[in-house]
C-alpha cells in the first residue's frame, strides 16, 4: 500500500514515498540527511552587563546614603531597599558594610574604572613628555577624586572607630594612596627629591586636607586646584 507511513527500526526510519521509492534516514537527522543543526553558542555578555549595572546602582545608592546618614545611620537593609535588591545580594556582592562603603567611595570618585590604581594608570603620565602637562593632568585627576570623596571623611572615621574590618579596609586604602604618590613623584621630578617628598604630596592630596580648606576656610575647588599645583610643583622641584 502506497502512502506516507513510516516504520522505525532501531535508529532508522523507512518512509514509503508516493512514488513507491524508499528512503532511510537516521532518526534526528536534518532534512538534508546531515548532522542535526548546531546549537548557537550562548552569549552571556548581556547578562554580565546587566549584573554590572545592578552592582553600580547599589554602590551609587549606598554612596548617597552614607554621605547623608553616616556610618551608623546607613544599613545594608536600607541600601537594599533603596536599590531594590535583596539584603543577601548586597552582602554577597560587597562582603558587608566596609566593602560596600569602599565601593561607594570608588563609584563617587573614580566612576566605573574601579580603583585609584586603575584610574591613575589610565592617565598614562609616562607617555606625556612635558612634566608640566603631567602635573596639570594629575591635579585635575586629584580634584575629580578628592572633591566627591570629602563627604565620606567623617563616615570613614566613624567606621574605623566601631568596626575592626573597617580599620583594615581604611588602612589598605591609605596604603594604596601612598603607593600611587610614590609612583607619581618620579614622573614629575626632574632630579633627586627630598626623602620627605612622597609624604608631603600624600598630605597635600588627602581628602581631609581638601575638606579642611573647603569647609573651614571657604576655599573653592578652583582655588584648591591652583594651590595644589603650586604645592606639588614646589615639593618635587618642578619649575613653573
């Protein structure tokens, strides 16, 4: 009997075609009798981008709460609620309140670049032959980092007073600051410098220094930037 009946035996299907011919095709093969169609490779880039956007949103939200409410007044639960994520996500992603605070400060000062070291490296000061231009570029960088970080100074102090982990994190951040200035000084100085030069520039570029000048002395950012350039140039022996 002619028709479209199919008999399956093992892994082969035998089909009687209307014209009376027979064809055997492996079960699961494509219409051309070849291999099954390949699965398209899964692209996870969109998922990773969404995860990074969520992480940044939480850090930015926490930055606002820390600046407004201080160390004691900012809780992981409050950050989670404001950022519309779970408290478990905040803990897992940032490792607790100290890690969240440091991520918040980085987001406020360095944007998406991630850290002081990465942001400083991205300046590529060594590729610029003019040391004066190097200094100008670094002063702009320092102001962009220090000015938004100033509101966190009292938060850091509170956290270090109350949390041993925060003291460890704070010390690591200070060590990173010193290492950055240690890398900067040879890029600006045209010759040997005084042994105290690195420490001088560290003090000049600390957020606490800017906060004192801005809040207690009423300095504008422009005045601070001009003073910072003069002071660093003097410290490294760079003529104007």
